[in-house]
C-alpha cells in the first residue's frame, strides 16, 4: 500500500468568533454506507481510498457522497433520499448492488459551521450479500480493501492509513462483534446517534472534536473539566473518550 497523504480536515478553519451564524449556509445532504461481511478475521467492512488529488484525498472512507435531486422520493423524505444516495454511491464507487430498504441508519454527522464546505451525512450499515467483488473506477477511487474495523484503527494508529474523525469513530463502534448478524442486531436495537461537531484544542495544540455530552461542548473549550464525549487528534494517534455520551434507547 502506498504511503498515505496526511490530511487534516480542520486545517484551514476560520476562527469561531469570525463566523456569523446567520450567514452560515446549510450543510449539503450526503450519505455513506458501511458494507459488512463475515471474513476470516471476523467482521469486515469495505473501505475505499480516495484519489489523492480530490477532496479528502488519500483518505480511507466508506462508499458515499452527496444526495442528488433524483435520490428524493415523491414525498421528499430526506432519510429515504439518503438511503437511495448511499445505495447509488455503493454501486458507482464499488460496483456493489444493495437494497436501500435493508439499510440500518445508525448515525448522522454534521461538521462545525466554521468548515468551508460541509456535508450533513447519514451513516447506514448493511450486509454485503452474495459475491463481494469490488469494481473501482481508478478515478475518484484508487484502492479498496475488506478489513476488520479493529485492524483498520490499528493501522491508523501505526500511521499506515488516514481516517477522518467520523470514519474513525464509526470503526470504533463497529469493533468487537462476533458476526455481521450480531453487529446489525446491535445497531438495530438503538436509535441513530447524532453528532454535531464542535472544535477545540489541547494546550499542546492537538485538535479536539467535541460532541453533545462533553463538558466543553457548548463553550467549544476542551479544557473544561467534567464528562467527556470527544476525540483528541493527537500527533501520536487518536484518543477517544465517550464516557459522557448521551445514552439513547429506542
């Protein structure tokens, strides 16, 4: 595997105080799909490597992209549109057909309003039925692999692959299940987790993503003591603490 390009999705941010909330454009709807299969190493998820010359270049991601107008049903339901978009992107980026009605919606991610280009993204999960042959175009997508989520995070820790925070956190929650059936049952039993990201820094200058439940969330201040729901993007590797994450139930 080629050496990844180190990508910081929050490198060129405006300061929070320089942003007028009334002028922040709505985030563009998008959707992504974690395709799962049972493999020799346990549960495996399909990951794709983005062309290094485009947005999120060099990153390892799940199939996904923006919601297009034709993805919307007649009643305009946004979640149905997101399901259709995730299925379409899986077909276009990986050559795998999946039924959007089988998808489990398990999270939704919104970047901070200080990011220059934002995507409001539905995350779905589904089992890859039948054959698992992946076809990539060599344009937007340059590589692919089926990988155990824990192995993917270990490779990120070792500096072998690049991941953005939503992908890393998703891999964290996909880890530790004995089979795809058990994982999907777990995801189906809980409501979608909502992540509206705020940002801060540690005294050492490491970026910190904060989510609801973290003591520093409302103030955008990682130094405030109390409950934690955050990812510290330290130079030595990501450090995740969700001890303060709101526990929602169906």
